[in-house]
C-alpha cells in the first residue's frame, strides 16, 4: 500500500521559459502542485495561462526550465527524451481534443498502439484492448475504422487507448472540445466512472466551466501561476 | 521493438496507402527490371559469342600466309602464297599438337542433277572433323588414302544438301560437279548452325585438300593451316613452336618479317567477351541511374508522407515511441517499399527477359548474382533515400507534431 502514500505527481517551483527571438516568455512562473493517487482534477484557465504547458510537462512531453517534478516518487525533471518516452509508454495515458486516431486502422488496433511500443505480445495486446473497450462501452465497434464512428465513439476509442497500460495518470487535453453538449457530458461521465470505479487518477485540462465541474478538484491558472486550487464544492455534498 | 514488429508496422503503414505505395515503388520496379533485362541480353550475347568461338574448334590455332608487296601495294594477311601441306606435316610432328589440317578455300558454283548452288568448297584433311569438333550425320568422311589419291569425293554441309538435293533422298553416292569436276558424295555433315559472325557454317562442301589443289586451284599452296593444340594450356607454347618451326622452314632470319601469321582464337574470344562485358556494364550503369531516380521518388514520397503524418508521429511519440523507434519505422517503410519494388522488378525483369528471348530469338542468360545485386541495391536505395525523411520524422517535437494542422 506504499503506492498510495506516494503522490502520483509532485511539482515544486516549476518554471518554463520560452525564448522567442530576443524576448523571453514565461509560460510557467513557479508552480507547486501535488496530485494524489485516485485524484480527479480539472485544470482551468484562459489561453496563454500556462495550463497547456503545465499539462505537457506533467505528461513528460516537455521539460521544465527550472524546478523539480517527481512522478510516482521519482525525479523526472531532467530525463532524456528516451527515458521520458518509456515512462509515457508504461505509466501515462493521453486523451486529446482531436482524438488522434490512426485513419484506416480498426478501433481495436488503435487501442493496441501504446502496447506495440511497450513490447507487449500480440495476443496479449488484443485481449487487453478488447477488455478496455468493454469498459468504455464500445466493444462492438472493435473492427470499425475511425471514419465509420461518431465523434463520441472516437473519443471513447481514444479513452480506451489511454487505459491499456494501466496508467498512473490519465491526461486529457480539452477532451470535449470537439464534441456537442450531450456527447461532452457522456464523455465526462465516463471519466467520472473511471475515477470512481477503477480509481484512475485523471487530470482534465479545459477552459469550459461546465466540463471542469465534473472533477473533484479544480485548479485555475492565470499568467503562468496557479491562482486557485480547491475542491469542487458542488460535488462535495453529493460525494 | 523487434525487427519483425518494426517490419510489421511498416507493412501496415504501406498497406494503408496502397495506391501511393505502388506508385512509389514503380521507379524501383522499372529500374530493377531494366537492370535484369539489359544484363540478361548482354550476358546472353556474350555467352553465345563465346560458345560460337568455342564451336570454331578445339584449342584452335590458325596459321595464315603473311602479307606481300606487289608493285608497292601490300596485300593483307593471307595474300602471300607461302604455306604448303608440307608445312602442315612438319607442324603435326611438334609435341603438344593434336592435329593439323590444311585448308584450301574457294567459292564456286556446284551443280548436281538439275540444281546448282554457289557455296564454299573447302579442301581439308581427314583430321578436320576432329579439329572443328564436327561429326558426320550420314555416310563417312574421306580418309588419308583419299588424300593421297586426290580422290574425287565430297562431304556436304546440310545447307548444300537441301539446295542441291531438295527431293529429300539421301545424297550419298550421287555426283556433285565442282568447276566441271565430278565429285562423289560420300557423307553429310551434322548441322552446325551460324558462326559467331553470322555465317551459315552448313553452307559448305568438304573435299580432300590434295584434290582441291590439283583439280580445282592448280596451286601448291594452301590458304590456311588449322592446328589443334593438345590442351588449352598448350596453346601459347604451340603458337611459339609453330612460329619458330616455320621461320626455320621458310628460312626467315630476323629482322626479316615473317611470311606467315599465327593466331589463336582465345585472344579473339577474350576480346569479344571483354567487349561484351563493357557493354553489359554500360547498360547496367544506365539502369542503375534509373534506380537512383526511383530512389529519389521514394525520398520525395517519404517526405510528403512524413509531413502528412506529422500528427500520427506526434501521437506515436506521446504514447511511448522513442524517436529511435520512429526513425526505424520510417526507414523500414522505405526499405520495405524499395525491396518489394526490387522483387517485383526482378519478376518483371525475368518475364521481360523470356519475352525478349521468345520474340527476338535473342539468347539470354540471367546471372543469379545480378538478381541478388539488384535486390540488394534497391534495399540500399531505400536506406539511403529513406534516411533523411525518417530522421526528419524522428526529430519532430511531439507537442508541435500533435498540434500540426
């Protein structure tokens, strides 16, 4: 049970500075945040607030300029790109606004993709992929190609894909940005269910208040800094 | 990732874009097919030249009279009248000489029954069939006693038989009149076909050289002495011995120039085959250029493909592909593409080659090394031209790649 004692994410004085020509743009100006296992948080903020940069660093797609990032207790602030790729492969799940499914490739093969790079044997891959598709309720679409599916279905395929390596953290970047209101709430309900039933740790980045309100905890960014970090009070009574 | 898994991924990516993959391969397919066909034609021509030279005779050395100057004009080799059958007898005594035959050649009209035909009448010795490795199909060849008696006997080539005796009856025992002299046909040569220079070797009549000299040319000299060395290794030695012997017999003291010329066919064969080899490499070089053009086609399409699949690359990186893995994958795509193109090219090349052999009646051989070479070269083309686009893909930043529109 030691795993639950170690926070999934702990960042200290995290800074990210971009150099554009002669100008320095401060995307993150010193951020401290801890995400415990089983947490479900929304990261909010207008564009340019630093929330996307934050997600990229947490997702190990990018490196901080300064500060320390502990992922599952390990300092990952200064890893090589291969080391980061390996952690992404084994411990992180990604969901994107535009689904990012491979075209002309069946749903189940799309779900299998991360396992291809993790080196999991083929029959094992198929079994796990179908199992995760069952969880998100699209097992019947296994053989369909993305262009034969609705946006909501495609996003479910993407969510199933993010689950296949039993990640320590799922990062969803504007997961409902391309969906209508009804489908959006279905997808958010799925995230809530994954958090509640499977204990998945989930971080959703969004600028939509309604979407953010599905999480247990809401973190707001502005100008590269966290301006508020509080539990979702609307849910507090219900939970 | 294992090699198999990488190849699998590459294959899947190529199958996803079938039409484009096929079109991209086309350059390589055409290049390899061109290499195979040109090399097959070149090698076929070369081996047919070699075999026809070998068909001229076993380890053959030819002695011809030298050139003479008549009133300031020099004749070519063979112009002098310096070789006699006695020279031939002397040469036959040399060690390492298997057989010698004088050759007296004249082109003349031959009449038999109601038919006549102009052909080459060769006066030779009985050893001729051995020297030329030319068996008898019907009847028999004349003997040494026929030579001694200057007998009026003749052995006909197949073409002459069909021209003079078109009714199909065996010509043995019939009479053929050469320059007014009646010869009895005692044998028919087996068909030999065309010579290396395209002459019909079957269009000939063989008679004893003594008969040709006494009854037809009226000369005491011969046109050629054909010498067969005992083995291929002895050719150079025999050539030297013959030269020395004839210098002695003809009382030639250096620096006086020889009134004869000794040649062996190995040098002609070597020259012919090296000419063929040069042609072959030239053709293969042209074909190799087309392979490089095909490679540039692959590079072009791979560049387009990397740009088009930028988001896919970003996604693959996000879900855990290392940049080395992406490099491998794109490189594998280029190699699979070019190698399959190469294999299809080999198949088309082999088909094309048999087409050429069938339609143009051109002898062809496909040296297996060229099949291996051209497939190997296509794979190299894939590696070479696939590397740059693959590196471009591997160096993409996953964040920017995922945002790419």
